[in-house]
């Protein structure tokens, strides 16, 4: 027997994999990369955590399909921010179920706990997720709360021992923390901290983006996670790096919707401006970009944007406050 596990890197999903792998079942942990969770450079953390729980890791890139099929038109709406949790879970389960044959696996497991999250882990929501996932064979098992739910096919058929599954419910984390202590674990993610879509400041950026451009691509998601984001008075989007890491990431992930603001060898943050910006916003962005450099504030400097030259003085950084998206 072999199971595919939806894996976030958190304690609940690690415990669910441990419960199943301890029954002698091979477990492959699937991390669905939507673009809104852990960054690729941290996937080694997921590999380590999966191994601790007795599983191997497989990262599944669903970024572009997730944008098109889930994020912008969820059947069951959004949570408090821009998080379509029910539709998101249903989509991930559907992807996992479609992978069963190619992975020579038999069923799916998840770390969901009944009642832990108000939107996506109510009993009604679990049924909604099942419909979205098209789990017609009843192959989704929730080891953490299985005894509070109807037996699934793997339980009914004896593929797994239902008696070794759990009956945890609610938001109290003590049972899971006690189990982690028994296993000697201290390497797991904190609950609720993995998805950017649940964070207000990021949700604000997405809503602002969509107000001006409905064609969001995965590169746009990458850029939303980098730099300071500003919306100038005529509607142009401007992005200014926050630190050296931002500067490098923005330069290494080219986005064709923006022009780089050039100011010679002056040291400072890299800045980009929307290609659709009008002349007024371009000139304003030139002065604002210089505010985040070591340019002399009293000196007129030549700034180039797409071969257009502007002779401007740097603004004070306080000018940016009015235009920051936050």
C-alpha cells in the first residue's frame, strides 16, 4: 500500500503521515506549490520534515493553474482575507487524486482536524471539499480526526487500521503538541503561518493589483512578495527594493510589465515602473527612486526610463508614504 499526503510542513500533516507510515504504508508527501506558501529555497526544510514523519517529499508546481482555476473565482468564496480555503483544498485533493495512478498509490491522507479552522475544516466544508475534489471512490483519509467521521474506503477495506487513527477536534493544540513531544519532534511549522493569502497586507496588494490588471501571472505573484509597492497618482505601479536580497530577486526574476529605472552608478535600491505609466508618473517615479539611493538630495541627476531621460532631484522618502500599498 502507498499513500499520497497533502503536506504543508506543519505539525498536523507530519503527525498524519507518521500515523500512516507506522502502519507499514509507504507515504509520499506532496507539497503543492501555489506560489503563496514556502519559497523554493526552503524546500529542503520540507524534505527534512517529511523524512522525520517517515515520508519522502515531492513538490508539485501548480502556480499558473491555481491562479486560473481557483484564486479568482472560488465557488465557496474567500475567508477573512483573499484566501479561498475550501476551493483551495478541493483543488489540491483533485490534483493528488489525479496523481494516484502515476505514483502507483492507493489513497490520499491529510492533516486536517475537524473544527480547527472555521472556514475549511467544518464538517460541511469537508463535504464541499470532497465534491470539488471529485472523490467518488471515497479515498481521502483524515487520520487526525477519522474516528469523528464516517469510515473511508481504505478504512472499510482494511488497508489501514481505523483503530490506530485519532479523534482530535477543535483548535486546542495540546494533543498534537503532546504527540510531538512523545516522538521527540521540535522541527515543524507553526499553525496558520504558511499561506500569504491569509495575511491582510498581502491580500491588499493582490486586490490593488487586480483593480488595474486582471492578467496576473506567476511572475506577478513573485513580485508581489518583493519590495515596496506603490500606486502613483495616475495609476502606475512602482516597486522599490527593500534590501539587497530584494534587489537581487527583482533583477533575477524579470517581469516584462515593468521598466527598470536607471540612474547610473549611484548606490541604492533598484526600482521599477509600470510600462503603461504616463509621462507625469514616469518623472515622479524617477525622483522617488532616487529617494532610496545615496544620491545628493540637492543635486539634479539624470534618470533614464526606457531610453527617456529625466533631469530630477531626489524626493525625501516621506513623499512615498502617500502612495504605498498597505
